[in-house]
């Protein structure tokens, strides 16, 4: 579904309000990256990855659209179905603020050890939050990691109309050893204090083609070291339009290189031979697919219809495209790799509206040290059930991703809980995280329209060969003790 959103504005000020600061717990071992180099979210410091998902439109204490997040704490001993899950919202003890209608707590999520205490922190965006008399200013709430799990919180506020918290990613953008946050409108540089917030904040402008442009759909951000200089870069896919057009405009890819001074100005990626803008699509992931020391860019290009202004290679039903990283940044000179459902060995058949590539996530599902790719196709039909949705996993190979050995899953796949139903949008969000601690990432899939948009989340185990449905689990709002309203549980995961 293509949803029109308000125009983004650049932040002109950032105010900070903090809850009572909690003393950091005893130092724990920092969360290490996997063999593939991707960071691991470990909120309680037990050495096993945790995962967070959002229900941003859920009713909390009678307030429609207040939103909540649900955290799954990983365990080496518990089955997926028995892993501990905890809900946090703005009425939870220790979380700043209060639940209000349309706050959309959980609009975006990212993870980083912002205060350097060895515990991963969770940053939660609330795009609809009003601050004092500032309408739709938005906020970021940092839930601090600790030995017992996430606790307390610090709030960073946006300015009127900014909708701070629409999009989020984290990385070390100035190479000082402290993790930073990028939102599309601002960059907050670490170190972060629990009572003082970020060390500094700068504007970030994704409006690269003129101040009068409007933005359609929610921009997607991802971070990684594309040029291999040891400093994180940011890649943004954003849809531009002008005036009151009834559909989105060109979807651009913007590259913000990191530097010792922080993120540099945006570079719009263009095909070096044709001069056409690269088609950005709906989602983006960044990781070193070929293990050459440069992170590559995965573009989830789920739509068949783009306005003029981008390359005309969009595949029926959607596709994912790989842009290689090099010492000089993204490589737009050599031919780029494209995978879609009509590619050899990719399960399924390309059909209009599949939305293949609407969500993408990288991780190592079989523990071989190579990155694999999960691809959501929430518009995929399952039999006669329109929009039931599917998820496909492409394995990593010696030179990057390959379709050989690819597998696809739906709610009708044997051992996957539940039953496929029309418009569930299974695969509307995907996430790879090793919550069992065996060196293989699990596949988390969200179905935000499950049960009349109450939503739901599925977890499938990683295995030595590929993801397996054996031993998989699922949960919905009722299992979390929350009302089964139209909350869109599984709309997003922590990046």
C-alpha cells in the first residue's frame, strides 16, 4: 500500500528531556559482531542476540495509535516459542512520557551501545508525538540496556512538523569510536549521556533536489562502511514527488559518506553510463556480501511503477538490486546484480503487486561466515489468497549472494504456525538475528495486517543448510497481553 505522508523538514533545533538517570550496571562484554561483521543487539549482555519489533498503531490504555514495542530476549537454552518477551510503551514504568493517541511509539527502531557501557540500547521513534505546542515534532526514546534487560529512558525531541522518528539508523559516522544516530532530518553524535543526551547534533537533509519537493512513503536508512575507510556511511532510499500527484515520484538512492567531521552531503547515485538516477525502491540493507572489506548496498525495489527520472529496469512484481561497495564508494559503473522471482532458482513466479523487496535484511543463517539475504514479498498471493505474503532467503556465496539453494516461506509452509489468509502481508518486515546463540541467525517475519491488522510475528530457525520451519514460533498481541486492535504488530524490527 502506498501511503502519503507529510513533507519532511530539516531540524533547526533539538531539545532534550531525560527521565531520572539510572546508574550504569556493571560492565559487560561489548556485543561482538558476527563473522560477517554485522552488529549484534544484546540488551542484557548475556552474549545472545535479542530482537525488537513494533506495533506503532496499537491502542495503549485506550489511546488509539499510541503504539508499543515487543522485545524478544534470546536464549541458548529456550526454544523459540518459549523465549522471554517483554512489552514497552510510554505508560510502562521508567519509560518517559505518556501514551497518547497517534504518538506511534515504534514508528522506527534501531540499536546501538550509545553510552559505551557494553549493553546495547534500543532507540524508539515516535513520529506522531507532540512536544508542548509543537505539532508532530516527533521524538526518539532511548531505552538503556542493562543486566536485567532494557530499562529507563532518555528522550530527544524534534521540532514542529519534523516527525522525528520516522526513520532511524546507527553507526560511527565520524570515526571517533562512539556510535551516532541518523534520522534523515538530523544526526546525533555520541557519546550519549543518560541525562545530557548526544554530544552534538547536526542537520541532515535528504531533500536533495529542491526545497519544494515532498516525500512519499517513509524513507529508509541503513548504515555500513561502503568505502572501507573504517567510518560508517549512510544510504537512504527516498521517494520524491511534486505538488499533489496521486502517486509517488522517483525513488532515489542517496549516499552520505562518513568522515572525521561526520556525515558529508548527499550524493545521488546515478548509473555511470546512462546518467539515470538509480531506482532506490522501498527498503535498503548494507553489508559486505563478497567479503572484500567494502560494504555493499542491497536495494529492495518492490514496485513496478515509478515516475520518469530513474532507470527503467524495474522487474515485474519487484526485485532486489546489489550495488557493490568500493574504495571510492558505491560502484555505479559495473553492471549491478538483480534478483527477482523470475530469476533462475528463485522460488515463485513474478506477478504484478507481489512487492518482492518491500523489506530486506542481512544475516548469516547457516553460520558459514557469509551474509544471506531475507526478502519480504507482502503482496504475494498464496494460492487464491491475494496479498497473503511470503519471505524468500537467498544464500551467500563465495562472491556474494546467489539464488542457488534459495528457499521461500509462507504461513502455509509445513511447520510454520498459522494459516495464510488474504491480505495478511506476511513479510511486510523481516529481520535476521541469532536469538538462539548457535551462530546462525533466525528469520523474523512480520505480518502487520494479520487478523484485521492486529499483526503478528513469526520466528524461524537458522540451520546448517538454510532457514528451517522446524521449531518455528509465532506470537500476536494476545500472547503479549495486549489488546488485539489494529496495531500492526510486526510492522518493523530493529535495524
